[in-house]
C-alpha cells in the first residue's frame, strides 16, 4: 500500500479508455480505400497504445523511418479525428474507480502522449472526465513520455508534490516516466501493453489486473 498519496494520475488509452476500436477502424478504413482486405480488430488492439505508429505498422507494415510514413500518418489522423468517439468506451470498473477516488478526497488527472488535437474533443465528449483535476496531452509540454516533464506538469497543476502522485499506465514508457518524475508507479496489465510485452519486467512499484485493484493500493477513508 502506498502512503501519503494525494493524487492519482492515469495514462489515457489502454488505462482509462478502450480506444482500440476507433483507432483500428481508422487504420482499416485506409486499407479498404486502397482495395485491401480488412483486418480483424484483434490485430490492432495490442498496438493501440502506440497510436498512429502502431496502427500503421499493423495496417501497412510501415514504420516512421519509411519515406512514405508521414503522408500516411496525416491521413490516419484525419480518419481518426472523424471517428474518435464512435466506439471508444471506459474500461469496465473505471467509472467506479474514479468515483471512489473523488469520494475519498483524492485528486486525479490524465497524462497521455495523445496530442491535444484528439485528447480535448475525446475527453470533452465523455462525462467520465468531468471530475479530472488536469489533463496533460502529449504536446502540452515540449516533451512526451518517457520524459518526466508531462507528469511533473500535472503535479504542478494539481499543486501536489510528485512523490504524492501515483501514476498508472499500460506501457513501459509510463513506468519509465513515472520513475523519472519521482512518482510511485503501477502497471495496468488489463491494457494494451504491446506485442509480446511482459509488464512484470518494467520495474513498476505495483501491478493491477483490473482498474478497481488500484483502490487496494491506497489509503482511503
């Protein structure tokens, strides 16, 4: 159990919300527009946490160092922007988790690598985020995770010390960023994780297999 925690910060995709269906649909639309066969959603899910990079790798087997990657990325962004709230839902138990945090007097917020362009309309469309104390996007600061600056910015906005924040995420970058920021970290095994990833090797201070298990790590009244 973590003591002295005043705020819980979360990654967004794969931790609070299941956005894989919309992310995968955006990439798959690009395939079908090119006369390619659609892929099953399960192919996209493990790499949903990597955003455009992950979706384009699945859809076209292309990486950022490829000469044709940038136009495809911009095309993907346009597709995703048009559908980003159609199929995205909170993970099971997330509503109860956040309600319990608020009732227990803890602050909570979001620190994601998703850009402001997508984070703002998505979180405004979901009542889940009405009680969030702060939402830090991937381009809010000059750095993205695994750099600690986005997490430190969230702590500043909430007016708490980094050591008083718990950070929960489903990607190794989340754990690296949290540790670099001086925050205790929790690996969310129920998230996307990445192909072949073993979250138990990330060095998190704790691991959870469902959202409500986070409450077991905290001192609540």
